[in-house]
């Protein structure tokens, strides 16, 4: 078991060999594709996230806005067409809080930004200055739509100055900067500083940080240097990983697990804790999940439908024992737990209650 964890850890570290940078991905979490013919409305050629159907939908949305000012119309067309950008998943922040419009570049760019210097263009101010007094129907900049991925539902003519008190308020809501892990929209298709494929390293150095026998590892969703480790018996620990090159060791107190599920988990050579996963919004809702095996003969809550059933023309009563175990005596479980109530903020919780919030799945094996 220890060897399995070490191999998993090694392959995880291999992913860190190349610099962390933005990568092409569409808002539907699918890969970009190469256009066979140029789009008619949005000026994206080659790699894109829009086909001709989506291009037509964006054109109709633009026409329905009924923008009379040519300069503002040009700016809003480029904003709508950002959905076709190969980096649209990051522009519309689908991993955190999906947006109706892309993250508009302001005048500052992180020194370690992966985006080209064109992102220093204060495009957010440009949008405000050009369109603040222009009437438009179904404005995507309505405050009620901020942080929503759906199409605008506002059916009134409005101006930006009617919706936002100042340029500062507007850009606080819709503006942002480019960093080493994210991009912003400056009115043009996103381009990165590094366009070449990085060369493979000549070697790989491994630094030993611990010698525990763990089955699974999951990074803390808050992005810190902490991670969760679990063993097959059913314990999960929250540990601090030392900085690279520090010579430090894994800070993990085995006497104080984050959560102890050993009373629920049936452990032997073939069964036990199978895996752990944390909700993408764990830092706000404290939700996480565990997959494990239980013994129907010892745990009252270990009840689920037998995988041998009438739907598959199987009768459990006609099956013999397997190493002394009755059919479906052992069950496969996926359950939800929470840190709520154990800390003021879920991200700061160091322990969780070992009582289920919700049983998601149970099936007899």
C-alpha cells in the first residue's frame, strides 16, 4: 500500500515540472477546435470555442441589444465574442463564479502574468468611457446578473451610468488582472507570452517529506500548502506540506485525525477506505465526500440494494458464501460529510464530525 501512495505522489509531482500557466478551454469545459470556415460575426479564426451556430446566436444577442452608437457597438461585439476565445473558460471564470461577460482587463498586470503585455490595456475603463451613456436592451452588465452564467433577462433599455454609480464601481465588478494562472480580456483574442512547448527536464529530483502509509491524497481546496491524507482503515488527516527545498517533513499528527470513520469502515486486505473528494466550494460550504466499504453484519446503517438482483437475473439466495461472507454482506458506500459547526470558516476547520450528512450511494457487493 505504501508503494502505491509513493508512486501516486511521484506522478503528481511530475505535473509540477512545467510552469503553471493558462491553457485553452471553452466555457462548456470542452477543448477548442479548429474552424474549417471563418465565423461571420466573431473574428476568431483557427482555434475557437464557437461553431457557426453559436456565432449566429451571439450575433442575434448583439442585434437584440439595439445599440445605436457605432463605437459602443464595436466594443460590445468584441465582449460578446469573447465566448469564442480559446481561453474563454478562464475569461468567464467557470471554475469559481461563472460570469455573463469576460473578466475585463484593467491597467495593471501581475509581474508573473502568463499573458502578453497587451493585457496592460485598461479595457474595462474603455468599455465604461465608450458605453456609459449609450442605451442598450438586455444589458449583460446589470448588477442582478453579476456572477450568473445565463443569458441576460433584463428587458429594459438601460445605460451603464443607470446601473453603476461610477467607473470605479463598474470595474470593481467586471474588471480584473492577468496573473500566472488566469487571463483577462482586453478587447482582442488572448495571447500568451510563452507560445512554445517547454523542453523536458534532464532529470528529476525527489525530496522525501514523510514515510507514512497512506492510500489517498487530496489538495486542500483553499489553494494553500495543506493536503488531506487517508488510510485504508478509515482515518483522514489534514497535513501541512513543507516548502520545496526546505528540508522539512510532512506536518501530520496521526493522533489527531481530521475525521475518524473507522467505526463505519470495514477494513481488511480487500476492503476499507477507497477514496476522498472535496467539494469545489469547500471553503464556503465545508462539504466533502468519502468512499468506503462497510459490513452489513456489524453496521446498522450498512444497507443497500444487492448487486445480485432480479434486474440482472440474479438470486442472492442461490449464491454460496465467499470466504465465509454472505452475498452482499459487504457494501460499497459513498457518503457526504461536513465541517459545519466545527469552525467559524470551513477553510480553517481542523476537524469534522464523523456523522453522515447524506448517503449518496450504497450497493451490496
